[in-house]
C-alpha cells in the first residue's frame, strides 16, 4: 500500500462504531475534529486498528490519542508508510 486516501479513511470510519448518524461522512470532513464527527477516543482507536489490519499501517497507540482530525490521521499514516519503506 503506497497511500491511504480520505475515501479509504471514510469507509473505515463508516464501519466503526461511534459514528453519529446525523454526521455526513461524505461532506468536507478532513479538518473536522473526530469529536465533532461523533467519534470518541475508543472509536478513533478502533478506526486505527482496522486501518492496521486492512492496510498494514501502524499508528502507535500513544499517537492515536493526539490525532484530532481525519487530516491528522492521514498525515500520521503517510508518515508511517514513508518511514516503513
């Protein structure tokens, strides 16, 4: 896997528990805090776990809690992929 897109992340987020049904994940969510999207820290950790399983990318647990937005998560994933290759 060379990159994970926002659409990839949306699919994983939609599959995870914690999504508020009133939030439109198809909208412009890249800089919306996970909290505002209805995702608590457990849902963000679950998202990271599914990304690790499905895309073979690792986000250290200590970094997951500090990722406030989908953009921050994608940036961390890209950093992880770059350092792994």
